[in-house]
């Protein structure tokens, strides 16, 4: 009986650790990848991990557009970050839920078909994909949550 109870506690702990790891933002790099439709931005996202899901690419792309911005693309255009540098910590509760593995951020990104690539590095793998982020809809959602200031609020 004690063995069964101990085994159940161990399995429960493993499930909790796996869930926490799944919701952790992956390490990534982001750069511009050209122009998309009006209201969208194309970005190239590289995620550093042995196994990467489409959700990881989308989370990293949306997170990068909101909090990091991205360097110039082929046209030389630079995308500044949508939010202030402190916005992520100031709105931590919202950001944790929004950027969870199955969070709402998934609704604002689409992976461009045939854009995947994978490179072996000294520390593991670097997987990449081009992701289209609907910046206009994302801005509306973040303004409503108070993460980003409205463009009409003035300076």
C-alpha cells in the first residue's frame, strides 16, 4: 500500500514538473522576415531546444514582437517592441496566462508553410520557422488588457 501511494505521489510530481516546463517560454532569437499583409508582420524565429512544437514557434514570435521587437528584414525595416521594457513584469499575471503553452497568444500567429529549418549547434538544436503575426489584432488585445498603451493616447 505504501509503495502504491509513493508511486502515485512520484507520478503526480512528474506531471507537475512536466507542465511547468511546458509553460516555460523557450529560449529564442527573432529577426524580421519581410513584409506581410497589412496589419501583420513576418518574423523568422529560432527556438533552441531538442524538440520544438508549432506552439513554441508561435509563442516565441508573439512574445518577440511584443517585448523585444526585431532587427531589420530584407527591406531594412525595423520593428520596435510594442510594449515598454517593464510591461512584462508589471503585467505578470496576464502575461503568464497569455503566453502559456495553450494560451491566447496562439490566436495571433500563423506559421508560413514550408519555412521550417533545423540546425545542429554545439549545445543542441536550433529550429527555425517564419511566422506571420497579426500585429493589429494583437495590439487591440494588449491595449484592452492594459499591457500596451493605445496609439491614440498621445505622448
